[in-house]
């Protein structure tokens, strides 16, 4: 299996739902703080499209991006619960 094949392989349903939930929670946290995608993306050092992908639960976004976004919102304690 090549690199591209692995990227396109489906996640287990539960894993996909967990990422979608996490992404939705990131979006909610951003909106509650009245922050734009551009503002948060600049703080965590990614492009706004990458942050938007994370908010959709895209599995190709790095775990570091998810955790750093949680840090911006003051929610890193939640990572320990994973």
C-alpha cells in the first residue's frame, strides 16, 4: 500500500466520529470567543484552511494542530482525558 493509499483509507467509524466531534468543539470554542479562523490560525502557526479542516475533523490534520488549537482556547486539560 502506497502513501497515497493510506491517506485515503477510511477511519473506523468511531474514530471518524471522535474527530468530527473534536473539530466541532474547536469551532464552537473559537466562535464563543469571537475569534476568526485567521486569528486563531496565526496564533497556532498554520494556514486558516488547515484550521478549517481541523474544525471539520479532517484526519489528515496533525495531532499537534488539534492540541495547539486546544491550548489557544485554554482546553489542554481535556487532552489528558483522551
